[in-house]
């Protein structure tokens, strides 16, 4: 077994899988039992529409993955088949699920894409542009939803630890948005306008004494920008339109899962507000120190979206949300991994 082989297996160790599961289930258990009242569960009236909305939520999760598979096929110029794209996306999601959100799964994603036979330079470009497209979706959707919903509703909620402190949360949100916006502009400038100039600036900045120890990583980031620029700078406009819309459909499907889960147990009409609240949640989840935001995601779900759900049912719905949008990637990733290792390492 090669060192490379051992390195990738480390990502998928059992303890990496079990830790986020325990954290997530532990937080849900705490939320359920701290003020447990069984009556709301008895009052649920399960109907045909309840089953239909759950089914739509499942279809939306599948739509999210198909959109991501389409995007990676587009970014690889269809070097990956649909089947291999499925493997890559599932393992990419698995690595994100078992690493802290603040770290992300990009390093593992780069390794996975490279092992699919994509050149290291092109793999770097694919991972970097995927992240850039995700940030671009956020940058474009936030102003639209903010104008449509308004700050009063977006940052004010009942029974909330976070968003009752409207000014504080609004401040945190806009600091996060400004950081994402600035980072996207800087990377876009480096990729599409002056890649070598960008590297030069990086190296000059990291010459400062308190930053010098990270100068090697800065140089590597500059090289990645140059490589990405060479790979993607001359792509036609249609390519970027298709890549953005694949990203748009993937993220929109992911967020609307919550809307339909809530609809399955209680009537609700403020769908754009629920959608917008999830964008605010995402800023906090980006800096979560736990693997796959376990525990943090369940708590924020109850905090940000509890007012739209029948009192007493919010933790259970948070668990259902994670059962649809998080735990399947751990299970599927564990099932895909052995087959993928045999295929990419040509093992019998």
C-alpha cells in the first residue's frame, strides 16, 4: 500500500465518521429533552401532503447532487463520466462531512479529482473554481433576498439566542458577507486579470515578519492561482453561464429542502424568509469548528427557524433535516470508498 493510499484512507477513518454523528445526535437529544413535551407529537396530522412534501425534499437533495455532478463534468470538459462524477461528488461531500467546516474538504477534493486521472493543474483549477462559484452564488443571492425580505424580519425572531440581538447579528452577518465578497474579488482578479501580479503581491505581503512563516503556503497559493488562470481564463461565456446555473440549482435545491420539511408538518407561507434565514445561518456554519458543523447546524436550525415550526417539534425536524442533508453522505461515502480505491489504484 502506497503512502498516497494511506493518506486518503486517513480521511475516512471510523473515528472521523463517528465523532460528528455523536456530536449531532447529542445536540438534538439536548434540544429535545431540555423542555420535552410529547403533546405536539400527538397533535401531528399526517396527510397525503405530508408524505408528498417529504418526497419533494428527497428529490431536491438528489437535484442538488445531480447539479454538482453536471458542474464537475462541465469543469473537467466531460473527462469524467456520470458514474465517476457521482463517486467524486459523494467522496467530496464525505470529506466535507468529517472535517471541520472552517477547514473544509478542498484538500481531499483536490486529491480525489487528481486520482480520477485529471492533471494536477486542472484539478487545482476545478477545486478552486468550484469554491469560487459557490461564493458567487452567495454574493449574488444575499442582496436580492435582503431587499425582498428586509432586515427587520431577517434579523429578528422569537425565542432566539442569536437573532434577537438584531444589531449584533446583523453586524456579524455583514462582516462575514464583506469578507466573502472581498475574498471572491481578490481571487477573481488573480485568476482572470493578473495571476502573476497577484502572486507577487502575496509574496510581498508575506514578507512581513509576523506573516513570514506562512510565506511558503502563500507562494503555493500564488502558483495555484496561476495554474487556474491558465486552465480556465479562455473559457467561453456559455461555459460560465452553465457553471453558475448548475451552482444556483444545487444551492437552491439544498436550501428549499428545509422549506418542504417544514411544510410536511405545519402550514407556512414565508418561504423566502426561511430561505434568507438559511443564508444567514450559512455564514456562521462556515466558521464552525466541528466536523461537518455537527451540533452547530442542529442548534442554529432550532434558533433561526424555530418560529416557523410547531413548538416542541423543532429539534425533531432539525434531526430529520440532517438525516436528509448530512448523514446520507457519510453512509454513501463509506459505501463508495472501497469501490473507488479499487478502481483508481487498479486493485483486484
